[in-house]
């Protein structure tokens, strides 16, 4: 679960509720990794209270802050029996520097392989891709060297993730990265929004939940001058395919194609069609039974209606 940051913690809490549900609900045992945050215990207390309020059975803090700690057995073993892992926001370079390429990072991969739900917000979202935005400025125009890239955990392959996407205007820097590395899909996730990625038939399938959108840049056929543009100059980026995916949208990251939404029948329209079908079937039976043409049948029914109306009129006069 790749969360764009600033997820709602007070009202609907739809993203966090979905995380707890996927982690096992009342049977969930969740590890909070607050390595990226400078707050440490304080941020863990916030998520501990939230996840327990949403029904989780147990919440633990696992916070290695150095590569040495990420090699210690106690930290690694702490992830062996959890059903959910949640990485908080903060400084993603601090997070990746402490855990990537260590036994602790391997333990996160192993947990995912056995079915543990891996979630991260803000910095905890960025680190999930194979390539990670380390830092950089915002802006709508892609410019040479406007951001730096580091290695991420690689939970989502061939991808680079940016967060707080629409709110902090990070279109340009994500475009810059895919212009320089066109084998990657650029993924920008808005606040209080999550890209939920599951493996289905060897395909990475992305589904969107939350109030914002997930923006994807597919640069497979890009034309760019990134190899020769001078420092800080705007980049030529032509031919990038843009996908903006609101809640409910589904995308195949493996084939880089939108998955069509299933058709949803309108209830009123369905009832009208059903009623018309019944009328047609009755008409067909009447024609077959009477061996008459539809025109003759309509005349016969019209005479019947006039006769019934006349009888009803006579009955009314008699009763008065």
C-alpha cells in the first residue's frame, strides 16, 4: 500500500481502515517502522492508538536507525510474525540508508512473500519502489537536475514513486526522472490516497483508494534531450503517456494498461427492460394461441376493453 502522505487520521480514515482490514482486522499484528521520522516514539504512539482503535489486536514499534541495528537479530526477528508493516513518513533517504541492503530490509521482503501487508506513507511510500526520489524541488516543468534518485526497497519493480504529488506540485521532478530513466514508470500519489498493488497471475495490479488520485507517467516511447540538456534547463519530454487514476481505477503495471471497469447495470433501466421482455413474451404467446396476426389481436383487445368499459358504466348506473 503506497500512501501519498497526510492520510486522514480523524474522520473517515478510509486508507488506514483498509490497511488494518487487509492486515487481518481484529487478528492484525502490526509493526510500525518509524525510522524515517525524527519524532520516533511520539509518531509510534499516534499510529498505535489509531490502529488499535480501528480494531488491530497488537501494535509494536520496530525502529532501527542505523545499518548496524538493521543487522541485529532482535530487529529482524520482530518482523517474523507480523501481519502488517507500516512505514511512517519523514526523511526517505534516512530510511533507505538505514535499512536497504540489510537483513532488516530482507525481512520486509520475506514478510511480503508470506502475505504480510506492507504499507508506507510519504517517505514510507517512496522507499517501496526500485528507484526512490531522494530529495528535490517542486514545479510543473521538468528541469535538468531538479531532483536526485537513490535505490529503494524494490517492492514495486521498474518504478519510481513520489508522494504529496498534487499538493506539492511534483509533476516536473517525476517527469525529469522518467526522462533520464525511460524504463521506469513514474508514479505520483496524492495525499490521503493509496495505490494498492497486488500480484495476480504474475502481474502487478494497482488499485486506487482514497480521496485523491494516482498519476502515472509511462515514458516507453519518450523523445527527450535529457542526455544533453544543460543544468537547470527545461527538458524536452514528448510522447509520455499520462494516466490519472481516481478511486476505483485499476491499472496493470506489468502490461502498462488500464484495466476496464466491470459494467454496472442501471437498476431502473434493468427493470424497464425486464418489464418489456415480459410484455413481448405475453404477446408472442397470445399470437401463438390465437393464430392471428398482431393487427387482428390488437383489434380484438381493443373491442374487449370497450366492452369492459361499457359493463362497468352500466353497473355504476344500476348502483346509483
